[in-house]
C-alpha cells in the first residue's frame, strides 16, 4: 500500500531538489530517533530536508542538516533545529550501504519524511550526482511528456 500524503498523523515532507540534482540508485526506509517536542513540530509539517544528507560513522547512520523548527509551546530545552539525528537501520542494511557509499561519487540523501504507524520514517536514497547535461535532458523529457498529454487531451481533430 503506497504512503498517503498529508495523513491525519502528519504531513509528508519531500526533498524535491534531491530528485532533480541526483540519480537515485536505491532507496531504503529508516526510522528517525527524535527528542522531545521535535515530533510535534514534524506533525505540524515544520521541517525541511533541503541540503540534508546522511553519513555513516562507526557503524551508525546519522542525518545531518535537516531542519526541524523549535516547537513554540515547548520549554527552554527544545533541541537545536539543525542537530544531527540518528537513523535506525538494521546492521546488515548499514553494512551494505557503507560498502556502496565507500565508492567514489555516491552519497546518502533523504527523499521524504513521513509517519508510519505513529513512527517517524525517512526514505533514504543511495544517489550519484547528475551532470548538467543529465539535468537538461530530464527537463526536455518532462516537457515533451507534458506536451504529449496536452495534445492528447485536446484531441487529434483540433488545431492548436
């Protein structure tokens, strides 16, 4: 069953720029270790995955650069908005990702953040950076598909 956008449990926060800047090779779902009021801020949709990435340190995976806004009704000990957060994966998954990331040009980037059965989850992707010509090619392809849909919707007998 596909994940639904904007469920009652909280919104789905998407990293749109990642799909434009990177070629996605593989995805994996990871749990996200949070503290205190961070969950309430996430349920309000007050987070951003832009410019965030994951790094493997000593057999653990951490998410760096993700922004979670401080909870307004929280106390003085709200955690810092851009702290590094631990991702929860099985040891085998971490070892497999570590082997692939050690190759040059590969990195781990979060694609989406959502709630599943009450737990915060991150869709993590193994990616390789796109070259400028790859980005242009993807834009041309998307524009051609949009034009074909528009012509098909209009009908073959009508002139533009």
